[in-house]
């Protein structure tokens, strides 16, 4: 009887309609989640552009009168035009109805993006223009501006659109490179900047600047990107190893205290043939199939000289805890004067101890925090930067 | 003759503009480390940026750039990257990894380049000189560009003057 009931259930068209409805619902949810995520990335990218340009205007105005510099900035791929408006002088708005309407609607703003229904306008510190308003058409999400110091104000002019692949793109510029920690992102396996730019934005905004203490120290970092995806002699030795000479030649097009090489890899390939991310010198080679927090783990190695806080049976037996500030013997005397820390067994080798049970240096899949001791180590190192 | 003076004036301005030196040049060095020995493999001079090395360990090696007048132009501390950290997540949500210790590796340094640089020295932590690289007086990219543009302009001037002379000669003959 029950078998018959089951048979009739599966032959009932309502069953297939329900299945189809569930499938469609999941599809709609999936698409909307992806759309929302890409919208968030674009919003973050636009905010980065406004912050970076604002800082660049300030930096340039502090230079001697008449000094000129070209700046290349990244923008969301969908931005078609950027218009700058000097509100302190007369503007010819008759030629641009969209800008004219936006200007009256957002009275405080002086930088406008097209399509305006998709991207909200922003406010920069005062600047001057040769032609008011100055509207620049955008191609491939990049804008090159020439900034000229006129004493206490900076003049913006459009730079010739001769952008080369090796050019340095300011993703988030917070000030003079001499006083900032400069990170440059380079890609391997990418075909075009439209594909690479959102990935870099994601690493910067949803990972790097979302993690303490970088979150509260965010103005101490500059982020750059180079859209040249030519071969950098990266080897697969079970881990990623890119030739430092080749990487340095490319990275030196940007200010680069630290270099992030993003190796594009899909999760399916990585499941079949796992590949480790790696860190040495000032280079972090990241497998993009891994969790984004691997960036913070590798940054802990290269910036703060932190050791791995997990244990692995195959770990290097000659590991010396004295070379690293976050591993100690069972006394934990290196940090036991700090409040809120512990003494947990296992720090690279099971014979050493760590201050935090779960942290980014222990397992970045289970914790998105460095822990008190590591935070302090970072803050101490960041003190040398303004 | 007034036209001639104008022409000479513009040419002189053009030469001066073309001789303006480009932005900061850097030198990217490629070294080989083998059990304590450091040898230079390759080098390139190009416009660009170099890292500030504010957090470099003072216990490691030191690289010094020396001018033709034996002045220190630049110096920085560095460590040979003999440790590679490798990390990956497993399907069980664990992190697996290792440290790879090397006694032989290739490494690279990026430093500012100076037109009057004569020598680069690498000194170990005991102040022993490990390597000395004599930089032959090769022209830097800025100098090369300036020289090429100067020769080009000189050629251009010769052609213009020949044309003017030819024109004058022709009109005189008429």
C-alpha cells in the first residue's frame, strides 16, 4: 500500500512543480547574493577612490608650487564617467543634464559618477580645475589624473589615457609612501583587470581592513595593484614559489614594502591537487582557492615575524621558538604579564606553547582574530609608520 | 635674421626640456646564496620604487652603496630568505603547513640607484665584507635617454641649418 502511495507521489506533476519552484527559488537567491556581493565590492572600490584621491590632493598641495604628478586610480568597472566640479567658481553645466540635476540634489558633493543611479556622488577637499566641470570618460575601471600643486590648493587635469599594463594603480592611498606600509597586489592566472580588480578589492576591504589591528590602524596602509599578468616564474612545489627577482622587477613599479601575489585557482582543482600558500622575504604567494584570511596569516609571518601556532606532525624539527615572539616554552614567560592571555600547548611543534587558543596564526578557518599578544606585536611594529 | 634667432631660441629650450632627468631610478639585484657565500647573478636598472625596510632586522646582513668619491650613498639591513612558510587548509577544517629551511637559494634586493654609484658591498653581521660588486660606469637609463635625445636634437639642428643655408643660397643665386 505504502509502495503504491510512494509511486503515485513521484508520478504526481505537483511533485515536479515543487522541485522546479525550489530550484528557481535557490537560483534567484543565489543570483541576488552574488549581485549584492558585487555591489558591496563596487561600493568599497568607489569609497577607496574618493579616499585615495582626497589624500593625493592633500599630498600634492604640500609640494612646492607648480610640481606635477600623474596618479592612476582604480574604479568599479561599471563606472562610465567621472565628473569633478569646482563649486567655488562658475561651471558650464548646460552640456551635461545628468550632472546638472545631481549637482542641485547633492549640494555638498563635488565628484559625480555616471550612471548616477548606480553610484552615489562624493565629496573631496577643495580643488581647482582648468575646465569646470571636468568630465572624464572611464575605460576598464581606471582613471589617470594629473595633479598640480598651486600652493594651498591642487589643480586636477585629465592625463593622457596612455595606461600601460605595468602601471601602478592606487587602490587605496592614505598618504606619502615613506610613512605608510605599502602593499602591492600582483596576479597570476588572470586574463584582464576587470577580473583581477574585484578580487583585490575583496582581499583589502573584507579581509585586511576588517581584521584588527589593521582595522583601527587603516590609515597606515597604502594599497596598489598592477594589472600585468605575465609569467612570474611561479613554481608548484606543493607550495607556491615565485622567483623573487621577477616579482621584484614588476612590483617595483609601485611603492612596495610587501608584495601579495594572487595565484588564481578554483576550489575543485585545489581539492584534487592541494597547493599551499607561502611567505618568504616580503612576498606572500596566495592560493585564491583558500580562505581569504590566509592573507592575514601570511602577513603575520612577513610583517610581524609570527610563527605558525598550529602543530603539524611533519613540521620542521629544527624549529627554534626563540626566533619568534609568539611561541615559548611551558613557562610562557614571554607574555604571561599580559592580561587576557593563556598558555596553550602547541606552537609549530607540540613541545611549544602559544598565548591564544584559536587565532589567525593557529587556524584562520576558525578565528578571524590574531589574539591579544599578536595584536600587541603588530601595534608595536606599526608605531614606526605615521 | 630675426627668424633665425627665434629658431635658435626654441631649439635651445627644446634641448633643455629634453635633458630633464626622469624620476627615481632603482637597481634590482639578483643574488645567489650558497652556504654563506653570496654572488651576484643579475641586475637591472629601471625607474621605480624601493621598499623602506623600516622593520628590517639589524642582526642580519648589510648592503651598502658607495659613490665614486667613496661616500656611502645608501645602506640597508636585510636577511637572506632561508625560511619559507607554507600553509594550506584541509578538507577537515584544519591548517597544515611547514617551515622549509634552505641553505642555498636565490634572492633579490631593490635599492635606489645613483648616477655616481661605484660599488655595492655586502657585509655580514661580524662586519666582514662578503661581496663587492663593481658597477662599471654604464649609463643609467636617464643618462642614456638624455644622450639619445641630445644626439637626435643635434642631428635635427644640423638638418634645419643645412635647409636654411640651402634656402638662403638659392635665394641669393636668384
